[in-house]
RNA sequence: GGGCGAUUAGCUCAGUCGGUUAGAGCGCUUCUCUGAUAAGGAAGAGGUCCCUGGUUCGAAUCCAGGAUCGCCCA
C-alpha cells in the first residue's frame, strides 16, 4: 500500500517516458506480453508497410498509435497478438529518390548509369531512414516486431509474389492488353488507376475550338462548312484520325459572321453566342450515315482522302461542341470508338497512330503546317501548346481559345501531368472477380461504416482491370517469360526457374533476372524464352503481404493459414484505393475471401491552414518536437480523444498541451496525492494491506470506476477509442475533483480505507489507460502495485476484477452533487463566501431525490458549509411549482392533439399534481372531450422561484439558504478565515504539508476572540503544536506577516516546530 | 459533372430514438475555494445549429434542393 517510489508533483513527462522505455527494455516486456499468451487465441494484426526512404512525419505517428492501441487492448483481453513489422521497399518513390540523389531524371539516364548500379542504390536508400523510423516507433510506444519485419525486397517475399502471379495466370486472369493507360512521360511508366487517384490537381489548361473544314459535301454537310471541335489537350491533335458525333444528338449548321459551322444544337448559344443563325438541324446519325468527312490529318502527313465522322456513344453536350476529336492513342473512349468504327485493330499496334515517344516527346512525323518539325518537343510543355495554337491560328483553323479549369491527374510522385497513352501493358482481370470482391467487402466492418458502401464499395462496383506492369527498374520483376513465337509462361517459384533455365540467382531483381533464358515449354515450340522487361506495381507487393510476409505457400503455409484473415488493419483514408484495395483484390483473386475483418480508416492530418500534410509539400510537423515537449502519451492522447479519427485533424501543438493539462496532469496529480500521503502515513498504513472502504464515497468511487471500465471495454470492442478515452478522462476528473477532494481529511489522517479505495481505483485506471497512454499507465501501475513486470501484462479489468457497482448510489451522488451545485449558486447569488458558515440550507425535494440527498446529507452540509440541512416537501415555503407536459412520452400518444393536451396540463393545479405524483396517483385530464389518466412521468414539475430568497432551482429540487448571521457563525467564519491566512503563510514560508509549527497570532480583538473560541480547530487545521494568541511571538519565529480579514488586522508569526 | 463526408459559441468538439430552455473544454469577464493539482467551483458574455423548402403536434436531428469546404472519381 506504500509505493516504493516518491513522486515529483511536477514530473516532466518526456523524461518519465524515457525511464519507462528503459524499464520495458530491461524487463523485455513486449516479448513477455507475447510469451505469456502462448497458446491463447490469436488476434491477427497486419502491418501496412511504410517506406523508410524518408523521414517519418506526424501522420505516421497517427497511424502507428492507432495500430498500437487495439493490439495492446486485445492482449490485455487475453489474446495473443503477434505484431510483425513490415517495410515497403520497391517502387517509383524509391527510384525517384535515387534519381534525385544522382541528379538524373530520365529512364535513358538510368540505363546509361546502369541498372545494376541503380538498383544497388535503390536497395541502399530504402533503409536510409530506417534508424529514425525505428527510434520513433519505439519512442511513441508502438509495439511491433521490427527485428522480424517483412521486407518486400527480400528474396522470399519476391518468390511469394511470383507464386501469386503464376496462380493468377493459371486461373486465366493475367493478360497483356493494348490499351490506353494513364502514363507518366517523365517516369516512363503507366500508372494504375489507384495511383492515378492519388494525384489529381486543379489546373488551368487552354482549351481550343478548332474548325475542321468539310472534305466534301455529304448529306446535310455542304462544301464550305466546317466541323467545330473542342479539346483541352491540343497536343493530342497530331494523333487525330476522326471526329465522333453522338448518334442521337441534334446537330445544326449555324451561320455566324460569314462562315457556317456544324456543332451540337445544345451548344450553339454557349459557343457561338446569340447572333448565330441556325440554317439546318439534323441528327448525329445522319452525319455518320452520310459518310461525312473533313480535311485531315492535322500536324502530320497523311493520305488526303478525308477523315471520317464516326459514332461515339460517349459524346455529350455538357461541354465542348458535341463533336469530339478522336485520337485513339490518347484516349480510352477514342480507342474504343475507333475500334468500333474499324479504323484501328487493337491487337495490332501498327494501326494506332501514336506520334508521341515513350518519353513524352513528338516523333518525327509531327510538323507544323509550313513544314517545321516538332520532333523532340515535350507534349505537356506550355510553350509547345502555345506554338500549336499559333499554328492553328495561322492555318485559320482556330475558332476560339478559352482557359479551362479542371481537375487533372498528375504523377503521384513526380508531379508531372499524366497523359493518356496507348501501350501494351499487363493486366489482372480483377473485373472478373468484382462480385466476389463486393461479397468480401460485405464481411468487413469498416470504421467509419460509410466507407463500406460509400467510397470503397463504390470503387469496387466500378472496378476495372488492374494494370500491374511498370516499365521500371526497382521492383519485383514480372515473372513472365516470352518466346520469339509469342508464347508466354509465368514462373511461380525460384526452383521452377532454376529447373527450366539451369541458372541459380542470388538476387532475382533486375538486371540479373533479365538475363535468364529457357526453352519455351509450349508443345512443339522450342524457341528461347526471355523475360518481359516490366516490373510489378508495388501495390501488388503490399497486397500480397498476408502470405508473402511468411514466404507462404512455399514455406510456413501453416503460419499463413493460422493468420489469415486479419482481425484488424488500420491506415489512412487515402489507402482506400491503395492498400485496402490491393489486399482485397489479391486475396479475392487467390483465396476468394476478404483478407481483413475490421478496418479503421484514419483521416488526413491537416496543418494549421487546413492543408494536407505531406512530405512533398514540406509542411509536416516534426514529431520529435512534439515528443520532446509533451511526450508520447500526450501525442497519443490527442489523436485518440480530440475527435473521431476519420474526419481528419487540424493539428496544433496547443491542443496537445491542453490534453496534458486537463487530463495527464490531473491524473498525475491524483497519483501524486496518493503517494505523498501514503508516505506521510507510513506507520498507519504499514499493517493495513488493501483495506476496502465501505463508506458511501468509497463505494461510489469504486462503482464509478467499475462502470467506466465496462464502458471503455465496450467502446474499444467497437473500435471507438475516442469515446472510450473520454470516459477515462471523465472518471479521472470525478476521482480527482470529487472523491479526493471530499476525502482529503481521511488521507491526512491515514485512513487505510481511503487509501485502499483510491489505490484500487487508480490501478484500474492505469489498466484502462494502458492501451492509450502506455507510459504513464505503466508508471502508476508499477509504483502502486508492480505485482507483474508491467501493466501491459495485466488482464483488462472486467467482471470479477472489478469492484461492485451500485447504480442507486451513483444516482444518489449525482443528485447530491447537483444539490451542492445549486447551493453554491445560491451562495454566489447572495455574495457570501463559502468560508462563512450559515445556519441552514433548505432543500426542496421529494421521493427518490429527497432520499438521495438525505443519504448524502453530510456531504451536502459540508460542501455548502451550513450547520443544518432542512428538507421541505412542497414548494410552498420556497416558491411554487409549474407543471408542464412531457412531450417525449405524450407526443406519440396525442399526436395532433398534443398542443391541446399540453394546454390542459398547464392548466392543472400544480400543487395537486405534485400531491398526486407524491402519492403515486394518476392525473386526469380532458382533451378534445375525452378523459385521459396520466402517470407521474407524463408531467414535468418545475420549481418557480419566488422573489426575496436566495434560491437556486433546477427541475424538481431547489436549495435556499438562511442568510442571517449570529455572533457564533461570524466567529466561526473568522476562525476559518484565520486558518486560511495561516495556510497561506505556511505556503509562503516554504513549509512542507506535514510540517508541524509553532504559531502566534495577534491583532484585532474580534479575530483573536474567534481564534480563542475555535482554538483546537485552528491548531488542528494548521498543524500548530503551540498556539499563542495575543502574546509576544518568540524570537525564534522566523516567519511573520501582517494581513487583513474583513478589514480587521491580523499578525501571524510561525516557525517549524522541532518537536514532532 | 458524379460519389462520399463535413458545416453546431471566438477556437476545438459533443449532441442517443425527432421531444420542452442546444451542451462541454479552451479563451474572455467577475467572484470563489484550496493541507495534491500554473488545478477546482459558481456566475456572466458568447448561437440564424450553413441556407431554402418539405414531412411532423414538434426538426440541430428525417427528406428534397442549394451553398461552402475536404477527399475521391470522371
């Protein structure tokens, strides 16, 4: 019961945390928390691997503390929670980092630098900040096994990924397609749709309206007409081979000025203005059936036979002109429409006119109308755009130019605007398992729930095939080999590769794997096979982690089976299209099952201006600064309790400081109080182990604690750390500001029951708090109990581990506190200090309330500092009742007649209603000619305050104070004032709370007579062993001060007493 | 243009099943209490619950439309 360590009231939390960390290391607590659960049911957590090639930021702290709290909680609930760390090692982010380091920025430069050397650099850089990540992870108390972390660059990991792809291929779901893909010309690679999703930015692009003169009259089209098209990407015009019209859209020939233009009727006013004159109307179908054509191509040589108007079912009249320029190499719709019109063959790349090189520059075919070459020009260069527009103007083709603001995809890493670009690419046919993914999603509990059928479900319903190949260097090589006859074979293990090729590789990354060849296994084909050049989308790597982290199924298949699916994963919301998706897709493709049961989605951390924090913007808040200033518990507490995590945070250091002040310091100070007085009462407590107070207040404190524990568990089970944490804070506030405040005297006097109660409550709090603030929780546990090596090895306090609950007592205490609040309000109204005792408080209450207040009457009396508490039944003595309808109960009953019912109730005699309620009788009213009998809960009785009393009221009870003072009360008031003054003097003199003193008082006669009358009280309160009133202070009394009480003089002299 | 979410006091956020007079913390003003707490307590100032319409006896809450912000997708 006496804690071994004394406690510093103003403990610096960051340094406390360092000592707790040292203790964990010394006692090997994390490992022990797993060992002790050997054989217990597993609760599965998957770590979504971060990339350690950059510094960790505050947003990483957010996800890592949420990844920590639930595993800690589940461990305390009896589960074994293995926490295998993981690192995402491959991919463009790493390559880009290295490119920057090397000062290069193109694939050509990488290849001249050498793939081997480049990948070696990548391998090094992946862990450039590993040490800082590890330090931060430990410092914030994220328990995860970093020594046994999986790494996506490991040979074993790569082999599992190969297995997965071979398996997907075996199911016929891997194919090479020639499609228009979002493509980063700088990185020279296609991006998956979920990568594209990461990089939308609002930009202003020039949009142009271009005249395309008719090639020949056809149907409604006449020789001098021109088709008007609109594009926001003038750079695609050299790829133009056709124009699409909506078959059911109405088009017109419209005269404006001296020219005749063809465009959608719905767009005439917007594009041509009000002066346009409509000459003729016809449908898009008429145009295409008549074989309308225009003079093409643009910006390149071509047969002068005219380019066709074709059907496009995607054409709308919401913007543009209703005539859409078709460049099959640069748009998915274009590609489909051109295929449908028979203009291109999607399986034969040569039929697709693509004048743009993979590096995003024009090839030699592109030239201006006067023969100047555009070869080598980067297509997204604004200067080029301007030249193209000037060129159009010079040819008389530009009708109009406007700025167009829209959201356009950019490369999520390098920021280059993406282009849509036709190229061969490898796909996984995820659209064929769409229904299975949707079914899997149904089994997942999302937090918040709207993700399930909102953002994520929506995304799944619109699923398109996953483009998984990347024409890059540092990644898991695509394990597809192709022979010169075009057969392909997917390798599913290193053993298979070795068997087929005879070569053994120590490293299966590029470029080593590129050199491996073998004979085509297809029957009758003996051609050599070599690997296709691509690597795999990194998201596929991370999506494969459920099995690849164990090297399953090539090894440890049992481990994988045991630990699939995950009970819990947690990442930021932006992973909806990232890891959340890749995990689900891979698991559905391979196992037809969702890989996780519960997902907590965290919102974004915004900076003070509401901007997203990200490395690329450089506006991250340095986590170390927060940790050094406030500590990890404070950081964690802020994330857990300041708000529900999914809506995002507006991050500020001040908010963290507030949490420290309001919660951590309050908790610490309660703990400090216990330890301080436990030490001061060493003797009284030494033989009183674990006393249980039976006092109402003790039982109340334990009941509140038990109640809170159940709520915390219930909320944590629902992944609602916020409400759980706030409940703990509420409990600590009640313990500190009510239990301890009301029980102080018992602690001064060394009452073992009080110590036992507070100790028990604090120990439960430390266990409830352990998952949230693991440091301070452990410190309190260790000093107050310490039976186990750490609080994190304890069982979560529930059931038999909790003290008895007493709902009636809790309710009674709540009513008593309410009464005290009213009484203090009445005092404030009368402007009488609490120190001045009053003769009587009159409390109006009935029934349960009265019983409750009577039970707690001593507390009420002391808190209000009155001699007596008197009860009255009715309001008669203090005021009158008002009676009102209870809408909640009567509303459903009376419906439309509710206003009448309320009127009838308001007209009742409140005194009679009060009497009826008291006697448990029904209350009769007539509404719209019908009789009704109401019960007590159908009416609400409210006190009506009369004038001239100091009364505070609330609902059915009220408190009034007798304000008249007699000499006796006045003397006691003075005595209390003197005590207060002496206490202040003690503090000023720098005495410790348990120091005994010699005290001498002098001054106004009235004060001295009060001091004499309450001599014992005064001496007792101030711990004065000697008390001299109106005598000479001894010369040894080192501290003297003069003060005034009610404008009367008081001289205080005191000294620490040598006697004990 | 579409989807999802948000909008409540100066700031940060609660608000249960639709129920009477919408709350807390911080900050501010005044008072007060301290033998743990730069803490606590009381009072006060501070609200168009984003707007408009609808459903309902009754709407911060439900519905529709709109505005603004964020994220995502075209």
